C-alpha cells in the first residue's frame, strides 16, 4: 500500500522506489558509477578536480530541487539524483583525503558520526527511519541528507579497506559482498527491516567503490584494466535499462489505478 499525506494542498506519495532486487542492483551500480565518473571527468577528460566538483554539485542541486518538487516517485529523476549524490559523495571524501590530507581513518569515523547524528535527528523529528513513509517534504529532506552521508562514509570506508589497510580491490569486493549477505541473512532471521536496510545500504557504497576500482584500475595496480570511461559506460547503460523498465512499470501502475 502506498503512503500519502496532504501538505499545503499537495498529496505526496512515497518518494522512494519499492525495494526489490532491481533496486539493489541499480544502487550498487550507481555507487560504482560514482567512483568511476568522478575519476574520468577529473582525470581522463581533463576537467580537473575543482571544475568537476562544482559541475557535479550544481547538477545535484538541480536534480534535488526537481525531486523535492515532485509529488510521487519518478524512477528516472530519483535514480539520476542518486547517481549525482554518489559522484558528489565520492568527491567530498576525495577532497578531504587528497586535497586536505585528512586520514581515511579520521574521515571514516567523522562520516560515521555524522550519519548517526543525521539518523538521530531524523528519528527525533519523525519517529521513524523507514523509507516506506517518505511522504512529507521534511522526511524527504532527512532522507537525502542521510543518503549523502552514506555515500561519503561508504567511499571513505571502501578506500580505507582496500587502500589504507591494504586488502586490495578483489578482496574488498569479496568482503563487502559477504557482509551484505550476512545482513540479508539477519533480515531473514527477523532482525528489524529498517536496521538491516540501512546497514545494507551503507555497505553497498564501499562494495561499489571497490568494484569500480577493480574494474577500472590498471592491471599493475590490481585492477582489470577496463578504464574509468568503459566501466562508467557499461554500468550507466545497465542502469538506464533497469530504470527505464521501472519507469514503464510505474507508468502502467498509474494508468491502471486511474482506469
């Protein structure tokens, strides 16, 4: 059943897609794209870190404004916003690590505290952290603030595991896949669905970061050598197909509901 609430005369349906297997596949791919697109634009395309950072931030603000103004979930707009949040989240961590020399241990801890603080503020205000009730402007604002924190934290944690700790890209992919599998198993055993959802959501970010680096980095650095451009193209193409199918499904559901 879809939740809705009337605010200032506007009926808001739940603004987050249904959590299905396709949801998780798209989510993991957006995290990988966040890693590879940022690298491609800044390095391969020659835009530089500063220009890339400002361009992605402006685009994110634009999609967020459009997303907040809608009254229902629109898959294309929603996932476009997630992709841009992924890119900007990656750039925030990279700016701290590469630009300011902040330790990955420190940035990971700081983003974890920030995420927990955002959760606390959200729950104190709304008494729920469920994504099945993102049906007010305030809840949606908390939701997107949380998403940005998860991407920044996931980037820092992924880089910490694969680079600073020295696990390597392939091992990192295996470890984060195992942790997500354990989270899914805990959900099956009856652990609270909201808790397991957010744990899995955070873990998909370092998984995507490790996967993106493994696919794109040169073989001498432990990667498969696909390069940032081709990794981005492949993943964006798959995301595009899955989102188009989700958009078509949503359109058909609305048509049937209004018939």
